[in-house]
C-alpha cells in the first residue's frame, strides 16, 4: 500500500496548548497536503507543501516537510476547542500525477 | 458556489442490488475522485479521473465502476452491492498545475449501508 502513516492516532490536549501531528510516506512526492475533517462532515483542505519547500505557514498552522526522511509534521499553535477534528495527510506521488493518497489520520481533541 | 455536489446523502441497499452515486463539480476542474472512508481506515481511493475521457483504478477498485460523463460529472456504480461496501463515500475534484495535482475539494459524502 502507498498509504502514509500518521502519528499519533489520537491526541488529547488542553485549549491553548500546541498540537503536533506527524506523517510519514514511502516514495518521492510532488506535494503533500493536510486536511481536516469535522465529525460527520467532508474534508477541508488546510495547506499544501511542495517537494521543494521545507516549511509553510497558514495562520496558526505550521507545516514542515523533510523529503530526506520522507516525513511531514503539522503544528497547530494555541489550540482552540473548535480545532477538535480528525487531521489527514495526503501525498501526491511523483510517479503518478493523478492520485492523492491519504493516511489514516490523527484524531485531535481539544478540551476547553 | 455549489462546489462539489454528490447525491444521494444516504442510501440503504440489500445485498445484490445496484446503484449509482452521482457527483458534479462547478469549478471547471480537470480531475475527479471517488474515495471511501471506513472507521479507522482513513480515506481509500476507489477510482479517479485525471482528465475528461480518462479513468483509472485507485487502491480499492473491486466491485465498482465509474463513468466520467463530461468534465463536470463523475459517477460511481455498484453493480451488485455487498455488505463490505458499507461505507461513507466521498467525491472530490481538483485542478492541476501542469502535471501536478493541486488541492482537493470534497463533497459532503454519501452514507451507504448494504444489508
């Protein structure tokens, strides 16, 4: 399977704390994307980082990419109860430009 | 803006019945996708269409067929439904920059139960 792996599978923190989620993948990529899914809803795109980028920011989100280790991390700073959701990484592999393969996700609970 | 619209939202089938899930996007995207989501499994790609006129298998294509009817529409058909196909199905679309896939826009999902 080309599916990436995410770590941890579940994370519970207090409001105001930072949350870090990690994603590892198996082969070379064009880009890596992070998505959020609120319970019972569709997925919403958060951020896309290309293979030639090392870090990207969007509001309270910070994504890093280490292509030598085939890994990425998503950091949510100053978390809020509204950040409670599942977070997925997805990889667009270099060898096939048509597919986006998702990891199994990290479930984040932010306690007020 | 409607974005990605998929129908129906809910469906219950009996084993052996057939049905088609419909998906349409109004963003002029070239690429469209069908995923299924099972508890603890994340999203798995069933089929995708990189551009109008082409379709390709994803990770879990068995038991499904697809049709890229035109640039807007991409349907998923279950010819003979099985309980293992009980899942939430998501359609998505994306633009492409050259040969590179951009971000996906998702529909709200179809919850399918096969009894």
